[in-house]
């Protein structure tokens, strides 16, 4: 390969959107220039929250050939690949773990392309550039979170692989209706889901499904209010602004999907999702009412219905939650790679990551035995 020039960008707006978006062949919403740049200029990323844009690009003269969405992190919040113990161990040895360099999507534990390039060689070149620039910038480490499995080959053996479990829905049998989907389950789980949905229907709740270009100002405000309430209930600081929702509703109109629950014409709950051509991604939900089954209907069943109606084959409703298994979301392995500059820590953490992977895979196999489907013998 010819020598490539690496550049660092403190704002995604410094990179033309069309150049960025043509680096990968997917329509994954979370790596689109419109999504990532909106986070930057609508107040969602703040240095005092530990997020500083530090994007990496590779150039063949004046042609952009590869890029990665990257951030300098002063903490490990909003990443969902937990390394707090690593930072603590660094501190115990008198070393600074922060700042570190993260390749990922802020606040979004969503698997997707991270090394944006058209060729495997350019993806590998990105990973090599991360290791060299990490050392040159006196950073402790580089982390590539929730990347695609086919990006594994980009990383040299001294990168550390971590795995975790999420719960994903897949239309593996070509279901076209919700009843088709339920028919694949055993009687107990099928009955429970029907009862949960019936409770919401008997309460008089009606759902509207709204895309970004169909959403009114009131719809966007309502969804944002639900989001704020959920974060308040858990004592967390909300990062997404109403301005962010307004912007992506305009720039990604058919990829933003809102599920709004109404009672007597008043919005009482809602879920915010994004979609690609084949996958629905559940992100946030909230409610001003406590009704039996409302959470499951808003966050899961409405999304499954949407996938069946629109021909989407996959639904990722977010991180964590073993309760999702009973609703048809099966354990799925997600991955990340980590480069540790200090060779001593890299060796010790390599052993730790190998043990963690064994434990995660063992736990995933155990969880899969609780599948609600009648014929489910192996991990997907």
C-alpha cells in the first residue's frame, strides 16, 4: 500500500458529509455524518462530561480512504463497555488511565461499522494508526467498541478482544405477522405475551408510529420529555437535547422512528428508535403513566410489529435486560477491541480478557436455554 497520511479532526464538520458516508457500504444510522455531527453541535457532547471529538482519518494524497469516529475520554461514562477496574488498577500503580482514545458512538451500545473503509487493508491501516498515535499523544489506550465481527481481522494479535451479551430479535423464520411470530413460541410464553398486550389494549391506549418527517414539534417535545423523565428517575444526566432530535428529524427523516402511546388523545409514553434498511434500534423510552404492560408494549412489541410490517429482519432494543429473553430477544455476543500502550498491563489484561470471554460465552449458553421458542438448541 502507498503511504497514507493520518489526520486528526476536532469536529466532524471538518470532513465533508458525502466523503464520510461513502466510506462504508451500509446505511447504519449511528455512523452517518448527520447523526454524529448533530451530537457535536446541538450540545450533546461536552468536555466536562468527558467527550472531546478527536476523529481519525487516513488520506491518499487528497483522497479520503478511511475514517473512524473517535473521542478523547476523561472518564468511562456513556460507553457501555466497562473498564472502570482497569482505570483503578492504573491509579494503584501511579499511572494515568485518562485521557484514553475511544472509537465508538457516544451513548449508544449499538453494533455497527467502526473502521470506515472500503477495503480490509485500509481498515487494518486505521487500527495501526491508532496504536502509533496513541503512543505519540501520550494516551494510555485506544478502544474500538461494538464493532462488526468482520472487522476483527483489522486488529493485530496484541489488541485485546472483549465480548459481552445483548438481547436481539431476529426474524429467522420469515414471519410476516405478530401471530406468526407467536406461533413459533411455546404455549406459556405465547400466552404471557398476549396477556401483556391485552392489558394495554383494554386500558384504551392507542399507538402512533411516527417517522422524523411526520413528527410534529409536539411529538418531538413529548419524546424528549419522556427521555428526560427516565433519566431523572435513575439519577442520571441526560445528554441528548431537544435540538438534537429536531435536527436528525430533518437530516435523517425516515431513519428516526417514534412510538407514541396515547390515552384519551394525550401522549403518556413513547420510545425513540432509529432504523437501517434491515434493523430497528431501540434507544430510549419514558412514560408519564404506570399501566400494566405499557413498558413491554412500547419498547418491544410495537417495535416487533414495525419490523414485521416493514420487512426489517432484526431488532436491537438496547443493552442489558435478561427479561427480554421471554419476549423473544435472544442472547447475542457483542465485541470490542482494546489497545493498551503499557506492555505490562497489556499482558495482564490479556489474560483477564480471555477469562472474561470464557465466562461470557458460558453465561450466554446458559441464558439461551431459557429461549421461548419451541425449537432452539444452539446460539444464533
